[in-house]
């Protein structure tokens, strides 16, 4: 429904695209879901006022893929946890590389890789949500 979070809409789209054998679109939609939830987690945890240094840090990354070093640094600082030691991390990085190849090189994606991408993206979002529930505002960036 319309009250569902936006990331959930994109995962629903990704899964529908898998069923329709639109594997490249599924990979891209899964990554959109991730970046929406990652950004929301950072926003919620930092609770940074406009014009603050924390706000500038949050607005600096050009992408919230977490493959982006700046995004990863902001995420880790604000939430006090890093995803890089999590069991899904390697498959998530593969997924982001796959998504980049689709967008920047027009790469095609086979079914198994598309399923791996959507699964890795869902694993990441599940973990981010657990971390969000455990994080308090103003954790490390101040306000």
C-alpha cells in the first residue's frame, strides 16, 4: 500500500521483474531499495541540522551504495557499525558491481546472478534495519 516504505516498493518491483525475466531491471531496482534505506538510516541516526558539519558529511557521498568509500565512512561513523565484516558483504559488493555494469556498460544479467543480487540487497537492508533499531540519535557525528 501507499504507507509502505519506499525501499519495500523497490524490492516488490525487483521481485516482479525477476518473475518477468527482466533481470537487469531487477538488479537496478534492488540497489535503489538499498540506497534509499541506507540513506534513511544515516539520516535518522545522525539527526543532523541544516548547515551543520554532520549535514555536510551526510550530503557528501555521491552514492549510498556503501561500495563508495565516503558513504561507507559516513554510515560507519553515524551508526557505529560497519557492514564489511557481515556474511553478506562479499555478495553485496558483487551485486553493486553487477548493477554498475548494467547501468554503465549495458551488461546483461543471467537469472542466477539477478537472484543473487536481490538476495544480497535484501540481506543488507535487513541488517541495516536491525542496526537502525539499535542506534541512538547523535551517536558519533554530534549535532
